[in-house]
C-alpha cells in the first residue's frame, strides 16, 4: 500500500510540475522523496522516543511492538501532509517577469555643455 502511494507521489509530482512549466523530473523526485522521507523521519523520531523511555524511564520493552501500527499511521499522515505542502507550492504558477522597454538611447547633438 505504501509503495503504491509513493509511486503516486512521484507520478502526481511529475504531472503537476509539467502542467505549471517546471522541471517534471526534478519535481517528481522531490515529491516522492518528500513523501518517503517524512515517513522515515517520523518513524525514527517515534522509535527514538520509545527507546529512550525504555532505557531511562523503565517503560515496558514490548511497547515498541505494540505501537508499531500507530507509528506507521502517524508516519503516513506526516508523509501525506508534507506532500500536500509540496503540491500546494507546485499548484502556484510561477510568475514570469514582465520586461519593460529600455530607456531611449542618449542623443548627442555635438555641443558640449562644459
């Protein structure tokens, strides 16, 4: 299931970037790795907190196994939220700078004002 969602993140990032005139390959990678990276970071953070609690505060050692699925769901939610943030950036069409006409060239009439 998570692999399917990760593949969708890559594909949707590609489509959104192409639609707004950005580099589709680069933004596809950014979207996919944002989704996966958020899940990994949340899982590592939760596992670290649980490990510190077990080591220093005497929490039960089976706590990590009991919280396996809630931590996975929390990581999935974090991945979806981070992906939605990237998508909201991709939905904005980049502004094209408006070029104004340069000033007219100076006129030299041959007289010196010095």
